[in-house]
C-alpha cells in the first residue's frame, strides 16, 4: 500500500557490517560537500604557497619593490663631453688628432660600433679625458645639417666595444656659454 501524499515516506535502511545506515548517507549532497571542502583546502594551500613564493621573491630581489623601481636603478648619468660647444666647433677648423684611432681600419671599426657607416669621415678629433678616463673625442656629422655629434670613446674603440664615454649633439652655430 502506498503512503498518503501528505505523509513523508519512512526512511529505508541498508544493512552493512557496522549496522544499519540510512540510504541517504551516500547521496550527492554529501559528495558535493566533500568536493567543496577539498576545493577550499586546495585554494587555501595555493594562497599560502603564493604568499610564500612572493615573500621569497621580495627577499631575494628587494630592489624591485615599489620603493626602488627597477627602471630607476638602471638610470645612469653619462659624463659630459669635456669641451663646450665653441671648443667642439673649433675642432672642425684644425687637422684631426686621432690618437689611438690613427689607423683607418680601427677608426672604421669604431665608427661601425657607434652606428655610423665605416666610410664616415670624422670632421674633427682630439684626445680628451672624460671623468678621469682617457678617451678620444670624435666630431661626426649630426642628424641634421645644422648639428654635429661630439662623441668621446675609449682608445680601444671597435665595432665589438666602443667604450662610449660621453656624447652630445652640438649646434653648428655656437650658443653663448654652451658648457658641456
């Protein structure tokens, strides 16, 4: 006989070795709870691991913290060309003194390393000291006809290593003052 529609159905039981267990004990609702608990535990473990890895990364690389941005640490101050604009332009009116770059092959290699074609003719040159280091100042054609490039390089300048010490664009019409 079927129970009346308004009366709840009595629970059915399964017989196990430990006794009687209600049949609803293994329903999807309990499995869902277990899966949620497992997912929550895995999420918590992942969060703890992320905090741990982040802490280790900050301790190993403290310079990358917001208080000292990486870009700020890579800013370097390039020493100034040791001649003012008038002195650089005066080199255009005298024979170049190439010093250690007197050999045309070495000079061509240096110019290639600086990004100029090997056949570029230096408009002027002379030995200089930049920030306590010996160098050679080359006056090269500028990006425009009304400028020249004053480039100080190490005596060993080559295509592989220019040893760039300083550089500056100089207008062909000197300004009043115009210190390096």
